[in-house]
């Protein structure tokens, strides 16, 4: 019999950097903020907010629309 161990994944705060109304913005729980014409500025805002959430004890994830998190 094959036994599979399931791992519980805690609820994460997900901050997504994506295009919104023609500029880059960060989306979290349906709210957009950190609007910028520069994608790197929006990414920095997402990381700042994620760090604050992480410091309060909530696991976080930052996603960037169109990026996969690895270089080929």
C-alpha cells in the first residue's frame, strides 16, 4: 500500500503585480495599489507589503504576471 503524506499549507497573503488600467499595480484581496508606469516600482511595492505581512506572522507570496520565477 502506498502511503502519501499530506502537508498542510497555511493561508498565504498573495500580492500580484499585473497591468491595471494601463499601468503596473499590485493586487491583494481585490484591492489595487502601488500604481506605476515602471514594473520594477510596482514589484518593490509588492515586496514591501509582503515583508510587512510576513513580519506580522502571515506567510506571503509575491507573483508577477508573465514571469515564472526562473531564468532559462
